[in-house]
């Protein structure tokens, strides 16, 4: 790709970008949120027409009119946002548009399709039932299905736009072995990820974009993580674990949860959250952390006692939780956190209308100045406050969800995987923000699957395994080993 230009109204997304991909190589494409990575890939696959520039594919001019044409030419993409049908089965999703039909009938041959799906999934070592409805799988499993779907076409070029954001470590391992296998067969891959450790593990070369511009391409083996960060954001960012907590041991209890039970998974979870504290929730994926918080937040039916500032409260639905000053940032923001077809402003103040509205009208000025304050604070990259959220880059959409709960001024904030899909620069801004919020007396629960993040942010670390809370460790005593051992500690129930 040479001299690729792309403008959206108000945004110069690609400024003369170049990109080169060799046969059988795994090439990382990195850059901050909004740098233009997804747009460049949408240009390559014909989803989004370029304004100018040139694409050569196997030496020939290539100008796909749409993703179908790109796919027929052997270029496939796995999107950052899942794009499949929840109500269809795994097999139906895998073969959508190319269903198996019996020889002499127009009816779909479900059986044959399920069999083909089962073979494909087995070949890729994916433990997924082809007849299950897609919507019933975890986000990670859905992502694996999308990967299987892409692999099932015979591709020369496979683009993976942040495939790992929702995967467990095991799933990431599986993904990497699939990728290595494809590379050995000559398939070239473009790998987009904000997890820089992965870049070193799986890629041969790295290309960096910054602000729609091409910064450079280098061999991965010649680059350190800090050099990549420096190319991406133009500065070095240091990450250090928290060595001690500044929250006094006698700080008032902001939230107390006793014997919370929900569904099949959550079993008698009890903990206290102090004012000004960041309580990390660690555990393997599937440990029941999200389920616990959903129960606490009233999104799912639950049993147990919840107290805010010493007062027992009843939470039957999320509105009750919001009323009592609990804000929840879902890990699945597309599904629960955002109205994609509304503007940045509308999304930001969505949870706060009753606070902001005075009498019968909403003071627009106030809404706009609040939104613009938080858009600035969080460095949300948007051409205007009226931009529709669906047009923002993935990471910037996440910042809008955070803005929403900050504007709402909740006293207890539950952050579920707050930095998933967020670039290193924005990540450290969000960390600073969380620290500031805690200093200002807010109490924060942070679920994170990245142990580094847990160790860096938490005052105490709660660990869950199979729906039980298996222990709470003070940050000065917390190590990766201790957390992992509690995360895999079966059966024993620890409550305090
Ligand atoms: N359809 C669109 N309409 C308007 N602006 C858009 C559209 N798509 C992308 N943009 C803008 O183009 C810029 C580049 O976005 P892009 O999605 O390519 O970023 P990215 O590098 O993939 O970021 P992330 O890491 O957050 O996914 C952003 O400023 C984004 O808001
Ligand atoms: Mg993107």
C-alpha cells in the first residue's frame, strides 16, 4: 500500500500511509487509539474506499469494491467488533452465505453443515459445540468462532484486528499456534493488538502508525517494548506496581457485600470496599467476577446483603444501583455500555439525566460543558461532541463509557476490564484517572485479567475461583504467585 489517503468528515484518518506485507510473515500493526489501523485495513479489504493512493497485490493493481471481492482474492479480515449473528448457531455463523445444500433440494442440509463445522473446530483445537447458539457463548469463544470462519476460507492474507482482547490466555495460545501453522503454509498475517508483549511473541515485523501517519517499519527482533511505545506515542511510559496502599486501615466502609449468591456460579461472596480504595478482582476467566458484579449491580437476580455506607439497600435492577451511586463499566461495552447511534454527548450524559435536568428542560450548555470537560480529561479523540459513537475508534468508544460514569458522579465505581483494547498512552491516563478518583474519595472495584494491571492499581486484591472468593491480599503482600495460587484454589470457601 502506498500513499494511502482517507478523510472522513472532520477527520484526516490516513495521511499518505504506506504498508508492506510479505508472504508468510506475521506483521504487527500498532498505534494509539484512533491512529488509523482499522481504517487502513478497511481500505485494504474494500470496506472503506480510499481517497487516493495505490495498492499492489502480488504485483498487480488491486482495488476491491467490497469485502466480498477482497475475500475472493484471498484477503480476509477478522474485525475488532464482532460481526456475527447471536441468534444463529455456531455452524450457521461459520458458513453463512455458503450453506451446504442437499443435491436435489433447496433446503439447507443442517446435518452436513454441523458436521463440517465440527471438523473445522476440531482441526483448530477449539472446544465449541457447532449447534450452540452463538449468543450463548462467551465473548472469547465468539471471537474464536470468527477466527475459525476466517481460516475456513483459503486465504493468502489474514487480517486480525485486535483478536486477543477478549481471549483467555489458553485461547491466545491456541490462536498463536493457529497463526504459526498458517504462516508455515505461506499465509501472511496482519496482527493488530494493544498488548505489546504479544507483538514480541508472535510477529516478525512491526509497522507503527501515529495520528494517521506512517512512522516506520522494523524487524520485531530488533525492537524493545519501550522502543515500540516510543514510536507509537513519542515518549516512554513506565509502569510500576503499587508497593503499598495509602488507604488508612480504618477508612470507612463504603460498600459491604455479604453472602452474595447468583445463578449457578456465584457462591456466597462477601467483601468490604473502603472509601478511597481500589479493590482489584483477579481470577481466571470464568471465575465469576463479572457475574458477581452483575449481581451486585442488579443486572442479574441475586441473593445476599448489600450495604452502602452502613445502610442496607435493595437492588432489584440497575436503576436501583445507579440511584445508590453505583456505576458499572461493563466489559462488553458494545452490548451494555453504549448507544452506538447516539452522539458522544448523548452517551456521556445518558446516566445522569436526573442529576442534570432542572425542572422540565435539560440545560444544554451544562451538558455540553460537562461532556467537553471529560472528553478533554480522558483525551477522547473525536472531531466534535456531536460525532456518533459508532464512528469513534474502539479505544475511544471505551473512554466515552468511562466518561459516562464519571459524569454521573458515582461513589462506587465498578470497572470491568477497564483498559481492554486501550492503547498504552491512554491506559496510563486511565490509571491516573482511577488513582485521582480514589484520592477524591471514590471507591473502586477493578476486575482485570492482566496481573500487571492488578498489581499496579490495587490497594487490596480479591481473588476468585469458580464463583467463590478464595482470598483477599493486601497489596504489599501480593505477588503473581500468591494470586495464581488463590485463583486456582478449588472448593475451600474463605469469607470474612
Ligand atoms: N466511519 C467513520 N466516520 C468518521 N470518522 C471515522 C470513521 N471511521 C474511523 N473514523 C476516525 O478515523 C480515525 C482512525 O480510526 P481507526 O478506527 O482507524 O483507529 P484505530 O487505530 O483502529 O484505533 P483503535 O486502536 O482505537 O481501534 C479516528 O479518529 C476515528 O474516529
Ligand atoms: Mg481499531
